[in-house]
């Protein structure tokens, strides 16, 4: 992933962490940067499992999102 990828579209889906069998609907974002910020807030505010699909088709797991957003602000 490159810094330019932060300005490309992404889709965020936030799954409840402790509710198996539930469905969740993806939400489009104009930029990956925006999706990452919302995903980080969801992790901090609730027991959630956010997943992001980038414009290039990469799938960012909750573990990746935590490792790359919670320790620093997404710029």
C-alpha cells in the first residue's frame, strides 16, 4: 500500500464482534483515509470488527486496521 492509496475509494463494513450470524452492510467512502478514521473510532468506541475493501481490491482486516491507525493519526 502506498500513500496515494489513502486518497482512493474504499468500502467499510463494521461487524459486531460478539454477534455471530448477524449481517452487516458495507458503506462506501470517498477515500481510504476516511474509512480508516471511521474504522478506528468504531474499534475504540465499541466491540466491533471493521473490515475495509480498497479500490484496488485489498482487504484490510481488523488486526491490520488496529496496527496501522490506533497508534497514530491517519494523515
